[in-house]
């Protein structure tokens, strides 16, 4: 993965609070995660479902982010990674994947992604609501992404944010409430 | 970022809640009642509290990965008596596997297509069933044959088909085998014939893409996946599901209209284009925002970038026409036209004309047996024979009337503007005639005179001035030989020679010959005054190009007074003369006289019949002058007048395009960028259709300017490269003019990320012959650029547009500010002169060379009304110089050897120090008022 070096540089050298750099990082990571997710999904046994933890570990290892990274950067990395995962999966859902044109690669097609129509609709709504939540309080959106799209537990998130589980749990409740309201509001 | 009102309210609600940290919910609600918050916000707070207790099953029970099922692969399973061995590929709703018949001694492999178990049952089932029927009907060597179809116990539908050994799709096959153009055309012709068969069985393929046309190990082509083929009678069914690849989909498919056979024609045309251009044949677009005209623009653009013959381009454009009534009527016609193209026969897609057919004829037959040439020869010979039989000399017209008629017919162009469009076929024919009739030309003076006159005209129109000059000289040689010399005619042709010398850039010869000529004809006062005036004009143009202003002004004065002495001049000639003098005066900064003459000539041309072309040219030039003076409103009126004139004659004429892009420059200057862009793009489309390389070269430069203005370096570079491509197609001509145009591109190309392009361009330039332009400033600049490219020190790391900075930096809004800015840089240069590497000094040399003699030019550049392109050049150089200065202060580098050589030669011609000083002085002394004219 030749982009690894660039990602490392970005994470270590630049001030990640600047939006521009976050966007750059995002662009780089998105492709990486797509590639990783794809290879992960292909390897699985028929009977096993995809484990987010496995995916996370794979990503982490492959991107070679050892404990060298400053804590603040780790948080940013995972926030962005979770966002990438969200976008990637939503893309799949919306059938926007360009892989169809590439021809013969095995890929989660639209029909394989979800079991029912209902689930699809719910995911769409969640996506929209998350966008709105982002505007209200970005940190809450991050928490939801990290938990639902990336698979972290609340404990993991607390550690990452240098906070405690109780606090994160309160934030989670707030996020959930807001999301539900936002979804209901539009319905 | 603006937030929706309700979101803002939610935010406030949340903040309120968070501010009540330790309170219980009841306490919070109590607080709420006592607050004076907006009602809407209060409501939201209540809702927040309420929903905290609700369940959000989706995100609380699992994470998304636990929700995704994984499809169970089918490898190894038994389907209808076949065992699946491995997956060959998958599409949107089906997967194809390699399989082998169970318990059979025959080891033959088949391909089995299985409908995806997750696909919605009913919709695709219909399609699937149709596939069975249609394939069963088709029996052709180039179509994959269907064995049978079936359904397993668990409801899986499948098709059993031939397996294609070592199948490669047509795209990869073409790359692998490195197929050339005719091989590709042949292959597509075969596909077309095969599809013609399918159409006759009432089957439309509907999804022709590279992946569906396979080539097996024997090189046999097989069309597959008639998977969404519909019977023709079902095409009226609007509910039919839209499943197709976007790349080669026809406009009607994307827009969900009725499909018929012609949609396959489009797709096959797109496929052909894709194979030839190796790029996507249609532009990327969302179906919701689909605009079919973008398709034809995209196709034209792609074709313009290729080296395909016009016939093939026409075939592709016919097949891919967005209006299906304008496409081929049947696949059969498409196949036949391809066949004709391959055999060099006239193609139905190309416009029919006498020339076209004769060109094709000539191409099919070798030189010796050229029927056309023989005809002409016969006519000439018979004409000559008839002379020999008659003692009398017949008149010029009678004698060669027939051959003249033939040649004149060749010239028949309905083009009122007589633009310099490539008339290759004309040139080829004339050259053939010249070769075959050499003896005739040598003996028949008058015929030869006429012939060479015409030949010069053709080369002139083509822009091939060197060849035009050659023909002219042959004509002159002819006229000055023999016993009976027609002096007036000889003089006339010598006068023509002068202009051609100027056109080829041989200024010194042009000047000396003009002077001699004027001296000679002074002795013949009864001659046509046009000859004298033509000589004056040529002199003026030469002086003007060489910046010899004083001499130029003198000549113009002489010409004007001569004109007044001869009031009975041909009005058309007079108008032309006034026009070119107006330009000369403009170049010499004589605004009053220039405007006066422009007004006169324009008025004259408005009244004379058939002067539209010149009128438009005058209007255009006058407009340019006005732009430079800052009289934008006047310029705009002039542009608009020319546009309305051309539009009434032909809205697709290349001249219209050239007005458009000059007008767009004005629009860009007056901050109407979007309109400017639209105009240039319209212009480019017109020019692409007209295949006018000469103007396309200019148009892309203008487009590049606009991109630079938007800080879009990448697109600017792409435009410049496109411009170069078209430049290469010109015969050229005046190398110094060409160099000047290249200079701008070269400066831009020196910016670091685009270095590699610079070397390419340089390579091209090195292959051109500059023997005529060595003395010009442009050539000197070019040499410096060459040196600079090899010395990487100059490369600029900034990605910002330097030009934009100079021209549009709000801090540099007024003229005095700009001059101050420049002065500051010059002061800096002066101060650090001792620490400069040689390279920077050379830089300054070049800069000085351009401006040292004419302070007025510099002032003009400083004014807001500087010429668009020149101002960019200037600003770019200024800023690059700044980079050099910065670089010098950081390192103490030595210039490479090559560079010192250039520097030495420059030093011999100029003295740095004095010039710098003079220049700075002149700047500090000059006011901000424009140079008095």
C-alpha cells in the first residue's frame, strides 16, 4: 500500500484540526478502507458473518499505526475511519459502487447487502439524520459512527476520547434521542 | 455553514439540557417553564427528554456488520446435471460459472448462468425467460449458442451455454494483439453483420459493451449476454426494467424512451469509438441530469484528438448521432459503410462531392493510372493539338477553356468567407497536375501563369506560405523569361511576392526587395497604383514586426499621401489598404489616426457589396484595439456587430468562432467569466466540427487563459497541450509568430508539477526550423527558456496562479499600484544584482529585450487595458523573476555551461547595467497617465 506513507505523514506532521487536512486524510483513507473491506469480505467462510473487530484490527495493522502515534491523532484516525466505513457501506447500499463496471470482481451487490426493504429504508434515514446530527454536535455523530459503523464498544470510545464510560454513555443517549427525533420529524 | 432553522433549534435544545447537568428530569421541566425560551425550542427540549427513553433498535442492538449477510457460494453444487467448477464472472443480477456434465465421459465444459438468489423475483424473471426464448432462436457462428434452460428444486433459474475457451473481451483483445485501425474496423464490421442477423430475427441486444463481445482461443468473435434482449414487439412496453451499462447506452435508453434496433447501432458505434480512442465513448453523467447534446460534444472532442481519417470519423458520428433518425437505418448499412471504408470506397456517412469522390478514386488508383489526371492531360494535349492544326494563335480563354473550366470547378467553394479551411484534396490534385503536365507547363506560358496563380492562392488559403512563395516564384520566373515579357503583369506578381515574403517571415528580404521594387516602378507612373501601395503596406508590416517604428511611420505617411494623390483607386482595394494601415498605426500607438482609419474602412466595407469577410475582420481588429484602449463598451458593440453579420450567413462558420473567443477575452476582463467560458466552448465546438486547426490553436489558448484566471492550472495546462496539438497540424509559416505563441505556454510549463510536459513541447519545438526567425526577440526568449528548463533552479513550487495574482490581486487594483509593485521588484533586483546567479541576469536581459526599446509598450502593460495574453506573459515573468530572486538569496548556485553560452551571446548585444538603470529611471519619471498618443 503505497499510500500508507502519505497517511502516516498526514497524521503525524499536519495539524489535524484543520478541515483541509482532514479532508485529505479522508480521501486517502476511504480508498484504503474500501480495499481492506473488500478483501476481508471475500475471505470469510460462508457461515461466518463479518466481524467488525477483525476489520478494525486488520486496518490498524495494515496501516501500521503503532503506539508511536500521539493520542490525539489516534482519535482522529478512528473518527475518520469510521466515517469512511459509513460512506463506503452507504455507497454499497445506494448501489453506487463503481465495481460493477470493473466487471468480474466479486462484490457485495445491492441485493446481497440487506435482508429486507425495511432495513434499507432505516439505514437511509439514519444516514440523513447523521448528517443533521453532524451540524448540531459533531462529536455525537462521531460517537454513533464509531459504535455502529466501526463496531467499537462504549468503553473503547471512552478510551479513545480520553473520557470515561459514563460520560460517553450520556452522550450516546443524547445522540440517540436526537437521531430519533430527527428521523421522526421528517417522517 | 448555514443551518436549517429547526436544526439550530435542536442545538439550542441540546445545550439547554446539557446546562442542567445535575438536575433530574422533573426539575429540568420545571426550569423550562420558568424560562423565556422560544416555544419551538421548549417543545424540542421536551421531545429530547422523551426520546431518551425510547428504543432505537437499529443502532443499539447490533452494529452494521452484524446485519450484513454473506451469500453462500455455489461452487461444487450440482445444477441440472452439471457440476459448478468455478465462477467466471458476475453482473448485476446473475453470475456465470464454468461447469462440467456429471457422469459423462465427455469432458466438455459449459458455461452456466445463474440468476442471483437475492434478486427480486418477478421483475428479473420476465427478462430471464425472454433470454431463453431469444437465444434459442439465434443460430449463428458468432453468437454464443444456448443449450437449454432450467430450474433447480430450490427455485434457482439457470441457463446452460457454450463455454468460450480463453475468452478475452474485445477491448483487452484489441490491446493484447495491438490491433491497428483497419483491424479494429474489420472486427466491428463482423459484429455489425452478426447483429444484423439478430435484428432480422427481431432481437435487439440492448447491452453491447466490450465485456459482451468475446474472442476465443481461435480468434473467433462471439457475442454473449443477449441477457436483456427484448423482442421488437415488446419494446413498446414502458415498464421494461432499465438494465444496461451506462458507457455505451444510447440517449433513448438513458432517458427511458422506446427502444428499437437503432439503439444497438449507437452502442456499437460507441464501442468502435472506445476501441479506437481507448477512452470512454460517452461523458460521465447522472441519468437524472442527462443532456444528450453533451454526448455529441464529447464524441466530437474525442474524435478531434485522434488521427483517424475523416471517413471513419463520419461513420462513428453517424452511428452515434443523438437523433436516432439520423443514424444508420440498419445494422446492415453500418456494416456496409465500414466495408466501404476498408476498401477506400466513398462512404455514405461522408458528404458527397465531386472532390470527395475523385479523391477516393485517386486513392484507390496508383499515380500512373490516375484517370482524372489522364483526363486533364488529354484535354490539354488536344487543345495543343488543335493549335498546331490552326496557324492562328487562339486566345487564352478559347485554347484552354476546357481545362480551365475543370480547374475552376475545383475551386468552386460556396464559402462566402473563403476561410483557410484545409483543402487537402485540392492541393493533392494540383500537385498531381503539376507533376504530370510539367512539359506542358514549360511550353505554354499563359497556361502556366494561370496555373501557378491558382496554386499560390490555394497554398495561401491553407496557410502554407512557403509553398505559396515557391509557386509565385515559379510564376515570376516564367513571366520574366522568353521574348515577349508582359511587364505590368510581371510587376504585379513581384508585388505579390513581397507580401508572401512577409508571410513567410523573411522580413529582411521582403524589405530590401520592396525598396528596390518601389524604386523600379516609380519610373512607370501609368501602372496600377495598387502595386505601389501594396509594396508600401508590406514594408510597413515588416517594419512593424521588427519594431522599427520610425521607419514604419514614415512609410505609412508616404502611403497615405500617395493614396490621396490617386483618388480613383478601386474602392475595395482602398478599403483593404485603409484597414491594414489602421492596424499599423495602432501598433505604433497612434490612436487618433488608427481610429480614424478604422472608422473609414469599416464604413467603406459596410457600403460595398460582398465585403462581409473583410468587414468582419476589420470589426474584429478594431474591437481588439478598443479593448487595449480600455474602451470596452465600444469594443463590445463591434464584436456584437460582427457576430450578427456572420450569424445571418452561417452560424457555424469558423470566423464566428474566432470572434467568439476574442469577445470572450473581453468578457473575462470585465468579470463575466461564466459567459466568457460559454462563448469559448461554443467557439471550440464550431471549430472542431469545421476541423479548423489554425483557429483551434488560438481558441485553446484563450480557454487556458480563463482557467488560469480561475486558478485551475491543470485544466489550463490541458488546454495548452490541446492547443499545441493543433499547432502541430499547421503547416507553418511564420516561425516567429509561432514562437511568440509558444512563449506563454512555456512559461506556464515551467511550473514544477508540469515540467515533464515542458520537455515534450520543447522536443516538438526543436524539430521545427527557425532559420528565418533567429533575429527575433521571441527566438531569444525561446533560447533562454530552453536553458531555464534544463536548470531546475527556476521551478516554482507555488500552486497559485501567478497571473491571477498580478492581474486580479485587489491590492494591485490601480495602475499606480501596479507600477509601484513592479518598481519595487526592479529595485530589489538592482540591490541584489551582485548576488544573482547568472541565470537571473539572463532573465532580466530577456525582459529588457522586450521592453527596452519601447517604453510605451511597458506603460501599456501597466494599464488596465493591457492585451490579455501579453499581460499574462508579463506578470508571469515578473513573478518568476521574484522566484529567481528568492532562490538566489538562499543558494549560491552556478549556472550550467549551456546557460553561460546563451548569456554571453545576449551580453554581446546589450549592456545590462545601463539598461536597468535607464529603465528604472524611466519608470520613476513617468506619470500614471497613459502614454500620449
